């Protein structure tokens, strides 16, 4: 007869899944429990003295107890965590042959302890051979030695870095010297810096005005079309009106002639020069780079652009600067072909913001940052949605996993051999 008793109700499983663990006991009174235990290779496991080191036989998971012939109890419990030193002590008391059989039993929960057992065995053997050098060994084992060696190592590293600035083997390697690199820009608190912060769109609109009125005289912005501004800094009507102010070459027409027409939303912002040669010719040989991706193309991004635009100063004494070049500490090499272009009041903002040099530099850097990453706001919004969705799914799947496993993880199988019934 098989009698399986499962204590515990649905409510208790739920409680377990939530962290409180009720008793769920599976009791079987046939030999099948033993057979099953034998099938997973546990029936012949060594007897671990229960109750001495830990309160139960949890030196290892699995089935413990004496063999069937002895009429003992066979109990299966899931492995429980035992404090490491205690587990070791217990395992070290086992005879070597039982350690071997422990090692051979291949079920996963005890493999950790198998390793521990192996280590204990090794340590024991070596320590029993090490009688002669026990003085040196205790010196090596002592905590004072460990502490002072650590202190010495940390101290040497600290002293070396204090003297030379960095360690010889972790130093960074630069292709350029710091002077060639240019001054490193400080990092400014951009309002779009935070994980959940969008661009300041009023600033993008002002920045566009600065680009249009100042930078566009020399720099192209190839990758931005008028339609890209719609909904970002301008309305459709505004963008259309701005596009129509520019003449674009189109064609050919029915006669095979190219013709001029006013711009459309799908046209790209017009370049200031027809080609690179013209651009260089107008700028003493220097090429004003396209600004579409300049934020991504320069180390420091908007910090660098802001610093560059506001960083023009007189060259320090002794710094030779060529005719037509300008001194700027942030530019690699410190001599830049672009002169200072932003001065207080150069741009009169339509929204009334005072057009100071730093305000214009900040706005144009924000605008260029948008031009380089038009997907910026959408990316952060999608990212936030994904984080919320995936954390909810993770939480649900963890809950369901614990719920489904609660019965299996908390059961206890006890085998009671048939008692000899007294005959009357
Ligand atoms: C009079 C023409 C002119 C104007 C106006 C102008 N620039 Fe330039 N810019 C140049 C030239 C020329 C260079 C190339 C400098 C060089 O390579 O030495 C340049 C280079 C740059 C660079 C690249 C620096 C680097 O690290 O390579 C940036 C960024 C830049 N300009 C931004 C701007 C911005 C923003 C504005 C508007 C506020 C602006 N420029 C206005 C001519 C101009």
C-alpha cells in the first residue's frame, strides 16, 4: 500500500513562495522510496553522524540512514546549508573510503561539499607530513604575517604612486602629449545628461538660430533636412517657410534643363560652399568640418564644443602663432584656423533670452548634440519602457518559479520499513 501524505495547502505554498516556508512532508511507507533513492545513487551513501555538528544530517543532501537490513529509517532531505568550518570538520571525520564514495556520487547539490571533502583530505595528508617545518608553517599561516605583508604591499603601491603619479604597469598610453591633445574640457551639467532627461528643446531652437546666423556661413550640416526640425524645434509651417527661403537646383525638366526652385521639407540644409576646395580657399587653407556629427566625432562632445567656442584667449608669452591662426587652449595643437565667432549680442534671440557668448555656445552645442543624435529622446523613453517591462517580467517569472518548485523544494521523504507485526 502506498500512502503519500502531503501536508501543506495551496495557501502555504504561496506563503513559501513569498519567503515563509511551511512544513510540507511527503511520507511513503513502501519500499519504493528506497528504490528511488537507490536509483539516484544515494542508498549506499555513508552514514553521517547526525546531530553533532549541525542539528540534522545535512552534511550533504540526499538520503541518509542505515541500510534496509538494519531496519533503520531512510530519510531524504534537500541539502541545507551548514556553516563551512562545521561541514569540513564533519567531513574530515569521515573515513577516506567514504570520501571516495562521496566524490563518486554525482548529484549536483553535494558536488561543492565533495570538493571541500577532497580539499580537507589533501590538507590533512600534507599537514600530517609537515611535522619538520611546522615552525615555518605557523609563521606562514599566522594572521599577523598576512596583515603585515598586505600592509607592506599596499604601502609600497601608495608610496610609488605618491612619488611618480601612477604605477608603471597601469599607466595610460597617449599618442599625443597633453599639449598636443589640447586642454581637457571640464564636464558641464547639461540638462540632458541624466538617464531620464530629454533635450532642452527651447535650447535646440535657439541653437538652430545661432547655427543659421553664425556657423552656417562656414559650416555645412549635411545630414539634417528641414523636415527633421519639425516637431523638434519648429512647427511644420515654420520649417516650410524656412525651406522656401532657400533656392535649390532641381531637374532636369522637359527640355533637359536644370532649374531653380524654392526648398521643400525634404531638402537638406544648404551647404555654404559648393565644394571642399572653395571652403578651403575661403578659410586660408583650413577646412571647416561638417557639423552634423561633430559632437560624436570629438572627445568630450558638447563639453568640448562649448569650451572651444568660449575658450579663445591671448596666447601665453613665448607661444608662436602663425598669421591667420588663433590661440585656443582646447584645440589640439592650440592654434586653430577658426577665429572667435561668438561675442555677446551677435545673435538676438526671438524668445528674449540674453544673447551672451556662453548662452549662444551652450545653445549651439545642444543643437549640435541633437543633430548628432536625433533619436536621443526616443531612445531614453524606449529604454525606460524596456526596463519597466523586463523588471516586471523578471519578478513574475521568479515568483512563478518559486511557486511551482515550493512543493518539491520543501518536501521530506521518510521511509518506515514494515514493522514486524506481533502474532497473537
Ligand atoms: C568664418 C568661418 C567660420 C565660422 C563662422 C565658424 N567656423 Fe568653425 N571652423 C572654421 C574653420 C576654418 C575650422 C577649421 C579649423 C582648423 O582645422 O584649424 C573650423 C572648425 C570648427 C570645429 C572643429 C574643431 C576641431 O576640433 O576640429 C568646430 C566644432 C567648429 N568649427 C564649430 C563652429 C561653430 C559651432 C560655429 C558657430 C558658432 C562656427 N564653428 C563658426 C570656420 C568657421
